[in-house]
């Protein structure tokens, strides 16, 4: 790669740095805690969640369809507090990345599927500005993975060629989609493997 070219690292967030914002395990637990019919909630979730993730509806509108379509013996605020509480930092990688960024020479950006309220909460709660220079979040750009156009948009925002970019995601299918756009791709499996790969990539420059 020619000297002076930008070096761009794209990272997924859920499943890499943090738990998933509102994954199926969290929904199963919510159904148990709040005594909700999980099968009904899941069917409605699958119907509308993609619309929430591309920023077309708010979290309250999502909950109106999925949870508060019946009278409930719990409040909306209690349920939303539960949703937010399910976001947790995964061990080690976020703190390592914050330090690595200081002299890695890469611009680091997220490419993540997230609804706006959850996205904003997670960025603030976990201080993600400490490691990300920009956030290509589905709720803000109006397109979500696995649509390959989100990866093309990301390279455009970065003003970089695909071969100058490196992408880590925990899901193999999304890695394969990103690969079709010419980005260098790696599947995140664990802290040790990913940090070793990042050090290897850094050593190439």
C-alpha cells in the first residue's frame, strides 16, 4: 500500500465490544421477567425491528407494537430500563482498543445495526468515542447489514478504497457480505485472536 494512504479499521459493536443491544437472549429474559408471551412478542419483534434499526420508528413506537399492544402490569419506563440494562461490556477488548488506538495509525469507525435510542445510550454509557472516530450506525444512515451498501457507504465516509479498510465482525455471514465489496475482513472469535490479528495488521505499515 502506498505511503500516505489512510488506514481504516471498521468494527462491529454488538458481539465484539459489547453484548448485543437487544438480542434474542435478552428478549427471552424479558419475557420471563415481565411474564410476556414470548412467541407473540418475538413474532412482532421480527416484523418491525428492522424498521426500528434503520431509524424509521422510535423505541417507543417499537414497544407500542411489540410489548404494549396489551394492557400491562408494568410501566413503559421499567421495561425500557430493562432493555438498556442488557447492554454490557464484553471482557477486555474495548479497554485494549482504547489504548491501541493511541499509536496504531488507524482511523477506527463502527459499522453497526442499532436503533437510535440504544445506539446513543451505548455510545455514551461505554464511552465509545474513546475508540471510534465515527459511527456508521444503521439508525443514522438508513441502511443495515447485511445490505452491502452500508459497507460501500462506510468506505465513502472514510474516503478510502476498500483495500485500505479492515473489518471485524463476529458473524460469519456479515463478514462474507463485506468481503464482496473488497474490504479486508476478519471474523472476531475472541480477545486473543483479534488483538493478535490487529497487531499483525499494524506491523504491515
